[in-house]
């Protein structure tokens, strides 16, 4: 894996976050291959990702002022 692929997948794509949420839900006994398990994983992952992106854009906007 080269540096560009790593940055795009892991840092910008936040694949590590999806894996972390999946691992946590698996520890709670939730089947990630079921509809409800996959839906919960997607909801948590997307909610956190959107909040991080909004916070990052807000911080950049405030820094630029």
C-alpha cells in the first residue's frame, strides 16, 4: 500500500472508524451481516464522519478569518 492510497482510504475515507465501530458492535453481540446490524453500523459511522467533517470545515473557516 503506497502513501497516497493509505491517506485516501484510512485518513480521508475513515475506514479505520468503520472497522472500529464494527468491532465494537460485534463485541456487543450484533451481527453486522444482518439488516439491523449493518444499518446501525452505517448510521453510527456516517453520523460520526459527518460531525468530524463539519467540525474540520468549521475550524478551517474560523482559522481563515
